[in-house]
């Protein structure tokens, strides 16, 4: 049973890797997309359009969450996992071979929006589905370790994207990247997705869903029931989504402002990859520590440390880069998002309730986070990190309260 749990945990993590890989690639190549898939005579609106298409994928997530998670609670976790992965692969290949605006005009722009929307629908159930799947397969003793591993592998997708983007920038000229080289990472993502899809055919259904099915405890409309009876758990999802979104701030937004410390683009990409490694290690180590010393104790310790180093880096002194990497390591508190969220929902509605609350809040928060960070970066960034840590500490209080009621 332990071998089966390990296998299923690894296979479940593959979709999250692909999602974060595609996410960062889109961010890294937004300027290229603005030139290739939008009218060339208005750079400002092309830039607005490409970021709007990026946001459209996130805004589509809640709809995908409602549909896929419903079937995950009613028909089974395994089948939904396979379909969502397939819907992530096809858009990746479509983007890799999408003709330019010069070739097909406005159809290129519309197609980019549609690709992002289809990806968003699939992703709506992918990450939350992995959390639910793993939480129902792994024993209580190792659940925090397994979910910490899932969080680490999500960030590993960022690392892969960062390394591929670095390789593209080092080996191709600006003109070559615009002409064809930007397509190579998306082809690689599609190939990886096919392998992941094949491996997912070997997944087993979770014992918990099998028990619900056997005992005829499945609900007809799990999301409606969750909205009626699980308001506090949904608040936990909202707060943990805010904490997860802070990873976006540390790993993709703050590096945009590295110009004050380093001017070379390759050097900035290298440092961004170091930061991603720090989050990967932080997520896995904190999940492991939580398995042995308890979720609440470890979450409290690292949330406080995250606030301290986050505030320290906002001073922008000579130790900025050191504080930045330490804050990224403490950013491993994102591993408590799946740990807490899967613990506060009944299994009969866990997929629907978690997916809906997480995806709605995460989509909205992630959409506005870049604008907020850009506005507060110079003077108030430290207070943002303190607010994230306070949200994490408040989640500890809420989860304790919910578990005491059961």
C-alpha cells in the first residue's frame, strides 16, 4: 500500500508541474507574444491584450473547478485527473504552432485568448484535484510530507520554466526568439504532458472515494452542500490562496525590480532560479517537519520567519539578495495550503468545496497581485509580507477551531 501511495503521489504531481511551467513561460514571453500575436502598430494595447489573455486563463479557473470537481466528487477522482491533463496538453501544442498575427490577422489574437481559457478550465481542477487525491491516498502520519512534496513539485515547474527560458535567452538572439525559438519550450511542455497523461492512466482510485461509493454516501450536488455547510473551511481556502499568491510576488514579480542590484538579464534569471530552488526546499522541508512535529507548530514558526525576512528584504540594503533567498525559503509555508484545505472539508464534498473556494479566490487575488506589488514595492513591500504571515497564523486558529467542532 505504501508503494502504491508513493506512485500515486508522484503521478499526481505531474499536472501541477506542467501548469506552473506553462504559467511562467507565458510570463517570460509576454513581450514576444505582444509582438507576434497582436497588431504591430500599437505596442501599448498589444501589451494590455497579452496580459488580459493571461488573466483570462485565471478567471476561467472557477468554471473549470465547478464542472470538473463536481464529477470528481460524483464519479471519481481518477477520471477527472486524466481529462484535465489532456486539456492542458492540447493548448500547449496549439500555442507552440499558433500562426502569427502577420499570417492570420485577428484570428491569432482570438486563438491566444481561447488557448488560455481552455488551459484555465483544465487547471481549475488540476491542482486542487492533486491535493485531494494525495490526501486521500496517504496515511495520516505521512500526509503533510506528501502534500509538502506536491507543493515542492509545483514550484519545480517554475524552475523548469526558468531554466528553459534561461537556455533560450543564452542560445538565441532576440530576433530568433521572436521568429521561432519561443515556441520550443511549449513543444517541450506538450511532450512532457503526453508522458504525464500516459502515466496517469495507471492511477488508482482513492480508497476514500471507494468507501463513499460503497456506502452510498455520494452527494448529488456536493458544491451546493459545501456552500451551505462549510463556510469556515471556505474562508480557510481564501486565506491560503492569498498565501499561495505571495509565491507569485516573490518568484515572478519582485525579480522584475532586480535592476537596482544587477543589470544583466542572464544574471537576473540565474538569481530567480536560485529563489525557486529555495522555495522548493522550503516547501519539502516544512512538509517533512510538519509530519514529525505537527502542522500548527511548524506553520507558526515559519510564518513568523517569513514576516521577518520579508520585511528585512524591503529595506533594500546591501543584504537584500540574502534576505530575498531566506524569505523564499520561508515561503515554503505554501505547503500548508493543501495540508489545511484538505483537512477542513468532509470527503463527500471535499473536491467541490475546496476547488471552488480555492480557484475563485486565487484567480481574483493573482489577477490583482502584480498591480498591487508594483504600487507598493518602493515603500510598503515589507508590510505585504507581514500581512501574508498574519493570514497564515489566522488559518492555524481557524483550522484548530474547525477540527475541535468535529
